[in-house]
C-alpha cells in the first residue's frame, strides 16, 4: 500500500480517536487535531495527502479549515463529513 498521511480533525474526542484508530488499522499514518486552530497549525507545519474534517466542527469552522487546506502546498484531498439532518417530527 502506498503510504498516505492523513490529517483527521474534529471537536469530538471520542469520534476523532475512533476514526484515527480505524484509519491506522487500515495502514494509514494519521495525525489528529481537536480544534480549528490545531487543524490550521498542523496544515502549516505538515504535508498531508488527505484531510478529513468531522461534522463535529460548526459549518463556519469547517469552511475555514477547508480554506486553510486549499492554501497548503501541496493541496491535500479534502473530505468533509456531514451529519444527516434530523428527520422532522411526524415524518415517517
């Protein structure tokens, strides 16, 4: 397998740890960041093939991290995980 270095970021420590564990078991090198500031700092200091941005960041935070990722050199692939909206009450 080709070596990929992933940056996984999100505000929920449990989700972040689980995601990192699954990716590491799949053979990926994973760095994690638990805040928007950490994500931006890590993007500025490391080279990542892929950044995975969790739904636990607010939409504005996700947008700023995407912007920072697009400014990185080289630009990593960007995966933004969104949570499905809650179904409306009474919708079956």
